[in-house]
């Protein structure tokens, strides 16, 4: 089980990302647009810098839904490898079977 503070910190980051998503996307599009002049692009970059750092989507960490473990995360299931194996062996994940050959 991950530290509760780490899980809560990640949840706060998710909220900030959601709050600033539209503004971030708009400014990012302006800053990356090569057809605009450098002044406009620079102003967009400066406004991007004013947005809180934790509002950047790359700062959100994928974590296991049950344990909060950050490593060995499977996006398809939202679980870490350990929980995926435990729940899969118990038959609690539909369509998941243990392979053997």
C-alpha cells in the first residue's frame, strides 16, 4: 500500500489538471503554432508559466486503484501487476485467464 499522502497529492494534481485543462490546451496550441509571430507565441509561453506546475498533465502519476502503487501499472485495468494477478486468479476480472502452454 502506498503512502496516503502520495495518493492524496496525486488526487490534488488530477483536480488541478481538470480545472486548468481548457486554458492549458488553448495556450499550448497558440505557443506551438508556427504560423503566428514570435511575440504572440512568447506571450502564450509566459502565460503558460503562470499556471500552477501541478496543472501540467505530465505531473499526474498513474496509480493502482486498490493499493495506490505507482509501478507496474496496467492502463487497461487500472491496477498494478500484483493486484491484477491476485484478482485474476480469483476470477474477479471478466475475460482474464491465466495462460499456460
